[in-house]
C-alpha cells in the first residue's frame, strides 16, 4: 500500500523533528500532497490511524491540502491548472507545456507540545 509507506516516512520525519524540539505530543499536522503523487487523502488518513497507537500521534489531527497539477506554457509562459489530462495552454493553445506542480508531498507544518 503506497499510502502506508508514505505515512511511514512522514511519521519518521515527525518523530525525529519532535524529538529534536522536545515535543512529546503532536496535535496537528498539515501535509501538502500533489495530485500526481497518486496518494489519496482518504487513504493517507486511514494509514495514519496505524500510527495513532503511538503516544506522539494519538491526539494529532491530520490535515491534507491537495495541490493541483500545474503546467507552464513554454511558448507564452502562462501558468495554469491541468485538469483531466488537458495539456494544451489555455492562453495560446501551445502543446509545449512543462509540468511545474503536482508532484510535491511534504509536511507544511505541525504543532504540538
Ligand atoms: Zn501559451
């Protein structure tokens, strides 16, 4: 399961960071997940439940912000959201579009005491 291994590495990062900052309980986590990562928010939430047996995560609320797929036209430099595989530039119609967003997956921030 893709999402479980993603959550494994996310919780690993959080554990290390919390230890460094003397945090024993995390209350809120915000993740940014690009649509091209193919990670489903519901599946990430579900995978996160596995880690709630740990004291550090038991009261944590996981928020997931989905980032759309974004392209930049190589002809007119217009930036736009790509929906349903529509890869042509809406401004000039060019097909020379470079992907500039949608692959990200990172911890935006977390809170705890
Ligand atoms: Zn264009």
